[in-house]
C-alpha cells in the first residue's frame, strides 16, 4: 500500500498512513466525565485511532456504525490510483502505448460528524 494522508477531525494534525502509521482502528471507551448520571449510551465514546505502536485519536463520532463507515471510506481512498488504458496506435504517427497505473497523492479529511 502506498501512502494516504489523513487530516484529523480537529484539523490540527496530518498523518501519513503507510509511512510511520500502520493501523486505523475503532475504539469504544467509557467517558469518565459522563459516568455519573445519564444513560448508558451517554457514557460511551466512539473513536477512530491511528497507530504507530501507540494509539492516537483522530476523530470521535456518535456511534460504532459511523466509525466503521469512515474506516470504509479511508479503505476506498487507499485503493485509488490513476489508470490509463493505453492505445493500440491506430492513428498514423502515434505509437502504441501499454496500459499504465500510477499512484497519486491521496488525502482523506476526517468528517466533522
């Protein structure tokens, strides 16, 4: 996999997945500040973290399902590349060119919600 740049939800950091960072993962944590009172759902934090051996939070969302959707979007960006089908050289003066694929810089901005 080549590199994908991921901008944190708060826009303060830019990470390079495929460089130092090797993992994106979902995390569910109990929010200590919300522990007293409130419903059980209010006590949970749903986050996406990036890891280079230590986890660093890059976004927080309302549910596990939303986090998984965002991880799916990042996966889609990881698979993008530039493709040209090539040509057979039928036009006079133009040489046949083989198909070509190239990796282009890819950036994913973590959504606000």
